[in-house]
C-alpha cells in the first residue's frame, strides 16, 4: 500500500505541479516525509523552517501586525506563511504549520497541542485548526500527518475537478515601453483563441526562460539586445474544459528599448499599447489580466 507522501508525489507528477513547505512547530518533519519518496526532486523544490517570529517576518513575509495582534499560533499567520512561502519558493502549492508542540508554551485560549495549518495555491490561501493530545513528538508527528493529508485531499479535488485533461505549458511575455504594455491580437491562423488579445506566447519546448526569448524573437522580430527582463512570476494554472486542456502559464515582463522595431509575424494581426488598467476593455485569452498583474506586482 502506498504511503501518504507517495500518493502526494503521484498526484503532483500527474498534474505537473511543484510543492514547498514553510514549517515552524514541526521543524522540518513535513519536508522530511515528502523527501523520503525516491524521485521527489521532480516536484519538491524546498522548505523554510521559520521557527522564530523574526524569520517568519523577515524571510517569509508574515506581517509584524499579524504577529502582534493574533500571535504566531493563529490562522492569520498560518495563511501568511503559506502564501509567502509559495511566492518565495516559486512553487505551485505550499503547506505551512505553526503550533504549540508542548510541554510548555500554552497561553490563555491557546492550549498545548494547538496547531494551525496553512495551504496556498493560485486558487486561494486557506487555514485549518487542529488540537492534538499527545506529547511533544506525537503532536509534531500528528501535525505533519494532517498537513500531508490536507495536501493529498486538495490535490485529489483538483484532479477530480479536471479529469482527462492534457497539460500544456506555455510562456506569456509582456513587453513594456514607458507605462504602456503591448497586447497582440491573435490571427485566425493560430490553433486556439483566435481573435483574442494576448501577450507574446508559445508552447515551452526547452525551458521557460529560453522559450520566452525565442517567442519574442519569432513573434516580434526583436533580439535579446532589444529587450531587458524585468521580472518573471510563478506559473498560473488555467482550466479550459472546452479545449480539454490544463494550461500552465509562465508569465514574464520585459522592457523594450525601441518599440519601432517590432514586426509581428503571421500569428497576430494587430497590436496595441495599453495602460495596464485598460486591459478589462479587451477580450483576452483566459486569465491574461491575472498573468499581467502577477509580474507587475511581484
């Protein structure tokens, strides 16, 4: 019979997703169990052991206000740990924990064995409360078990909601000149989303970074010397049931030095330079606004 962590590994592989952890009271037990699975390097990227409040705030990005108002062992901090870890580690899903393992540390309203788990995915960030009744080691082990159980449950629900879909990975590159962003209108000759507005995009055949430069060169005629990478963001997942496809979109933002050098290819029939807040005025490919905001606000 497969272990919980092995089942998680299979779900992550099947959905081509990555995972990381931000652990406090469990002290690395969650990541220890994940990495006990041979081949876990395919989907596990890393972890942060944020045992102190200082590390929670300075490294993970937990708000000092949350720590002061709610305390380190709280649903608010668990969610901020998971969300900050997902961004910092660049993973698709991040699981976090904060708790009182014991035997000391209890405060009024917060008994020994109280744990909050946090889980962050592009679809949302959540928390769960647990109270365990064991000794210190047992509480840590039970918290790690429940964290892994939640990850499996969440991944299984994602898989159930989108059965039989093929996964396609693409880059979407936004070109910026001044305070304007370039949109390109897809031609009737492309395979999907004809007539929709998009960024420079294409299927990933090598690695995302190389593909981004390749697509810009092919679709706009610009060379690497004509552009400068500003930032890239974590992948965004899009489910298109009509096309029976799960898209994993890798967003990029580039600064362009000379917009006059752009020469679009057959994949597009029109271009427009817009202010980011104008994107709602255009019929775009799915979640283009989300992809744009992910690189503008990172």
